[in-house]
């Protein structure tokens, strides 16, 4: 009678040890197969994460190659981040110009501008130089900050009987709530107003614009004015001294 070569007997064990019989076939159940697959996946995942080799065992050339791969990965992530920021910025860039409105448009354009929308409304009147200067600045600021809605309106058209002495006037709104107001020429600094100063003021009023200016430009003007006064004062003192000598 021929014995089963796969039978678990001492004689078959001897024959396997002598190489006469092949190794006994192993029967794998479902749990064993799953475990083997999981171990294989973990092994390859670990190898991939360590780039098939521990860093301390790498040669200089391998380290350079790894550094290049890491640099490329960082650059790719940076590009993705910048692209996401650009897309978000473009989605918000829905204005970019100064629109003229009347009293009829006020509620819709200002109070109902939308969630998260900043609104800058300039009340002006023709023939007032500072109003004309601010309107010029707003055109440039609207292009620079297209996510902010810039509006202008003739004062007594928007608000009946609005006094000219309060011009120029600027209202800053967000989500229907007034966040700030600038009333009268003195608040703006008169005709010496610069576009950077106006940008800074708007950024202070709750953040109507997201300026990249690092400090209040009016401080530089104050220092310059003080230096000019000091120079003039010294010049007049020198003239007085000359007159006393004579």
C-alpha cells in the first residue's frame, strides 16, 4: 500500500530529512492569509517611508538624492498652497472699481452687501478739492483691494441736507454694521493727505483693507514736519543774531 507523502508520520519525516520527499505542504486558513497580507503591506509601507533604507546607513550620494526629493516635495506643497491662496483671492476679487450710488441704492449696496464684505462709502460734492483727491485715491485703492466694495455718492443726493462742512465723509460698513466713520477735512489731514495714509486709516477702521504697510505713514510726516520746523527755527535764530550784531 502506497503511503500518503503528506501524512504526518515518523517515516515521512525521515524521508523529508533525507530529501527524498518534498517539504510538507502547508494549508493556510483565511485568517493566516489575511495576516500575511497585512504584514507584507506594513513591511513595504515602512520601507517606502524610510526610502528603503535607514538614513544613518545611507551614503553621501543617497543623502543628496533624498534631500533633492524632500526639496521637491516641499516646493510642490508650497506651490499647492500658493495656488489655493490665489484661487481664494480671485474668488473674493469681485469689485475692483468705485461705483456711484444714490439714496435708493443705499440699503442694497451697503447694508445688504453680503457676508464678510467690507464697504467703504465716500460722501462727496463736486467743487471740493479734498473730495476730488480722495476719489482719485479710492480708484487706486479699489484696484489694489478688489475684495472691498468701494462706493461714492454725492452727499445731499444720498443724505438730504447733509452739511458741506462735514465733507468729505467716509462710512465703513461690514455685514450691515457701521465699523467706522471719518467726518470732515481735518480728520483726513486736509490736502496733505497721501494715498498711503488713507490706506492705513481704512485698515485701522476694523480692517476694511488688508494693508501691507508696516507702520502709520503719518508718523514719518510728523517727524519730517518737526525737522523742518527745527531747521526753520534755527534759521530765524541765526537771522536774529545777525541783526543783534549789527
